[in-house]
């Protein structure tokens, strides 16, 4: 396992590569291990996203966990930049309960790249598992131009 850290307006993001796939993104990460071409590409894409020049990531991702966790992450990846869906909408689409979808969003190991910030509660804003909680979720949605949905 190796990590590359990137400073963004959302904080210092650490991107973890394991066995030729991005497996984790953490706040307050630090460079660790040998920097690979994939890690350099992931860092470049995060920088481009942060600068408003990239709307979708193109990286090999691997989500560890249950089939439900992988299904929820795949569904989040399908939400376009600047758009949101509700836990209930994803639950209906996937055949899981909204609570299970919420747990899957909260367990997302690769936030920002897998956009769990784009998933809302039925009545609007809900929690966010990344550093800064709901405020970080709002910052990410504002960055994507989806903040009008919060008013």
C-alpha cells in the first residue's frame, strides 16, 4: 500500500493505491511509500477537479466490502457532476433499504472520487463521513454547482 497526498481547497487528501487500483481516500493524508504512475495520475485528477477543470474521474477503483457496499458505490459513481440523488431513489433502484444505502454511502472508502456527497436525504442535506461532516458535503456540492439544491 502506498499513498500520495494532495493539497486542495477541501483539505489535504491522501489517495491510497493497492495492487494497481485506488482503494481509499483520506483527509490529512501524507505521502507514504513509492509514488507510482497511477498515484501521480490520481493526484493530477484531484488537482484538476479542485481547479474546476475535471467533472469525472477516470481511475481504476477497487471497493472492498460486501456486495451491497460495491453496488452502492457503483450507483454513486453513476451520479453526474453537479447532480444529486436521494438515498430513497438509490434504494429503489438497487433493491436495498434507504438505511442500507445510507450505510453504504457512509462506508464509502473513496469519497470525492466516488461521490457520496451527491446523495441526499428525502428532506435535503444529511451527514457526510469525510472530515468536516456536513460542511464539507456542502463545500463539495457548491464546487460542483449543485448548491442551489440546498436552498
